[in-house]
C-alpha cells in the first residue's frame, strides 16, 4: 500500500486497528515509535545496482495500557515525517516484533489495516541460473506423447 492510500483510509477511521497475517490483532495499546524513509542501495546477485525507497512504520507495544494512538494523531505524525524527511507517496513497510523484527506490507480490509507477509526473492534469477518455472499440464486423455509438452 502506498502512503497516500494509507492516509486516505486512515482519515475515515475512528479507531486504529492492525491485524497480523495469522488473524490476531496487534494489541490496542501499541505505539508507532518511528516513521522514516528507508533507502536501500545494493547490488543484486547478478551484479545489477539497485535502489529502493520505502516509508517505514515501526509498531511497538509495551505495558503502557493507558494510551491509544488515534487516527488523527497518526495523520499528524505522518505529515510531520513527510515534511521533515521529504517523504513522497512511497510504499509502506511495517516493522513489528515477532521472534525477531518482522517486516510486513500493509493492506486495508473494511475497518482495519492488515499486515501482509513479505517474501525474499532473487532479483536476478536469469543471471544466477535459477531454472524458469515450467507450467505442468495434465493430459485429459491418453494421447500425450513424449516431447509434446502436454504433460
């Protein structure tokens, strides 16, 4: 989800709820301890130089049960971060503590935000010799012959 979409959804909410990929909710007393622009400048395994930028939110929950982050307060924090850090309409990455710091995408589902699983990937599969995934088709009759690519 891009930052503008997040802000548009956020502006229509009365409470702020985040759901984890497993369906459980982030405790209601969470804080967003950081909003930042993260730049990753790297070389992939195929030797290609790449640069990625995301806006990063760090969700954290502690034993401070008396405070709740409300949507309008988060909108103010986001605007301050955009102004001070020159953050444009970047993709949002959310960090949340699990066994280690987990990185998630974010989507909106009816009344709340859902943290979405992210995956690692090889960005240079062709240069690394990773075989292309082949489509497997089951034959519907017994007329499949070797080399016909029908099975």
